[in-house]
């Protein structure tokens, strides 16, 4: 009886030791606490800025927003690039009194991708008495770069639409990556995006309508992708 008792106790000790060892190995195999944390973090920063004598255009969170590393290299950017998503808006901050007003809230699927945390400077172009700012949230893309236009005139800021037809109004337009639009003789010339199997690229010619606060399409050229690449290399 005593031998049986000793045998049971030895067996229990061996099983306990094995269990403890397995638990310890599992614990050691888990990522460190720092590595196991969610890589996303809350974002309250200004992501882009357009400077004007009467104030500033600011891209900033309008609600819940987060930032995170892009995570994997692709045509959307490098692994080390940063991605911001959530509720963002374009805001006008008046120079005279410092007050802020929402100019436009961006779409729900809006995403910013940039190589650094430093806010992007929004490029400005002048059409008559209106300064027009072109905001491009992502610096690169597979097919097209979303581009939003905003105007500042008389101390006020407003979104600028793109009128493709009287019944077809766009809130933004896609540009072919590495082919930024041009402003020539009062025309805004935009090289459209590219999709698989597409033989020609649309090149749009717009003129600004002050009353409508809209870019009105004047003409559309169709250019072969190879010709665009050749022009870029020259």
C-alpha cells in the first residue's frame, strides 16, 4: 500500500513538472508585451496644410481617427510608410480671429498614406482672384491618386467640384501616379488614372468657373500609356 502511495506521488510530481514546463514554454513563445500591443494609435494631428494670407487650410481629424504603419510594401507605398484613416475634414482657420470652420468632410473610406509624420504642404495655384489648393492624400498608388480641390477667395474657403457634364459632378478626381496635373494658359490639365486592360488614358482639360466654384470640363484627349511614359522619360 505504501509503495502504491509513493508511486502515485511520484507520478503526480512528474505530471506537474511537465505541465509547468509546457506552460512556461507557451509563455516564453508569446510576443513581448510591447510587440503584442495594437500597432494602431489615436491620431489628433494636422495631416496637411495650405498656407494663405487670410488663413490656413488644415486636414485634421473630425472625429475618431487612427494611424499605423502601412505594414507591407506594395504599389500603395513602402512597409515603413504611415497610414491614417478615420473621420477627417478640411478645415479653414481664419487669420483674423483664429476661428475654424469645416469646409468639407472626407468620404468614409478616406485614407492618407505618407512616408513621414510631417504634415504635407498643399500646393496652391491661382485662377483669377481665386487661389486653388490641390490636396492629394496618398503620395503613390497602383492606378490613380485621389485629388481634392479647394478654393480660397475673399477670406473664405470652399470645396471645388469638377463638372464632367451638367448632370455629372465629381467631388474629386483621380490622377495617374507620377503624372501631376499642369496649369497652362488658365487651363487645369489632369491625366486620369489607369486600369488593367485599358489602352488609352483620358487627359482632361478644365477651366474654372467662379460663379459655380467648379472646374468645368472643356475637352478630353485620349493618349496611349506608352506615349505618356515616353514623355516622362524625355
